C-alpha cells in the first residue's frame, strides 16, 4: 500500500525578492495531516537543473499520492490554480546559476504540454466558497514554476498509479509591494495559508 503523502513544494527567493511566500507556505504545512494524508513540505532552488534533481529525489523518497507545487507570481491578484505546463524554458531573468533559457524545451522528446491533474474545479469551489479570491489560470509562465510542473507531470506519466499533480501560484505579500512602491496586487500570508490548507484538504479527499 502506497504512503498517503502529499508532497508540497515551495521555492526559495529569486531575482529582486528577498522572500518568497511559497517557501513559508511549504514549511507551514510540513508534517501536518490533511484527511488521510500527511503533507511533506520542501523548498526547491530557482535553478534550471538543481530544482529538477531535488524534485526527482523527493518523488523517489516520498512516493506521493499527490504533488502540489507552490510558487510566487508577481502581478497576480488571486490565487492561481494552474491548468497547463508547457514544454518551454524562456526565462525573463536568469536563475540562481546565472542561466537564462531562451526558448528551448524542458524535455526534448516530451509532448508540447501537460494538463495538471489535481481536481482544480473542486479546489476553486472550496476557495471561493470561503471568500478567497482564486481562479483557474491557463499559463504558469515559462520560468521555473512552469518547468517544475512540467517536470513532475513528465516524470510520473508512465507510472501505473501516478500521483495527481498541480501548481498553485500565489500573489506578492503586502510587504513586498510596500518595498517596491509599485501598483501591484498582494495577499497576506494567513489568507494564502488558508488557501493552501483548503486545497490540500480537497486533494487529500480525492487521493483517499
Ligand atoms: N516563482 C517563479 C519561480 C519561483 C517562484 O516562486 C515562477 O513563477 O516561475
């Protein structure tokens, strides 16, 4: 019988940001139970190769029933439930290794895209029913978040009983907007955490 683990990943800070709320969210749910599942939180580097390497090790170690990637997306006003991962690396800024991909594939022999397999409609319903602004997004960008979602979906594609997999993007924190002085939407950490808790509750009940 497979472990009922939900692997939850966040990302380290990147670019001009000194914090990444997805890191705190992954740490906040680490070790907590959601229905019949236990969450395992981990933080990935914003690095074109190391993120995938660490992900592969985490998948092998945890044998998860579900994988929920979390990431920061500046400019989003709502929690974004990502529907699609595309087979493209096209970075707006260099990763932590100084590497800036410019349009190559993530997996040269892979399909052009995968759909996330988390129950997005049910998660959306749970979030909006609690008054949390959320939507299903049709692009996760072409940076590390899209790449990580694609990498996981590609890695589990031939498993007989694959985990459900998805990515949730969260907005900037209010303090991050305050620091930039720019006209940007934000969401406070407790509301983001509630969104993740609700999402994991839905994922746990669909994975059980
Ligand atoms: N957001 C970036 C990478 C890491 C993160 O938190 C993205 O959306 O691709």
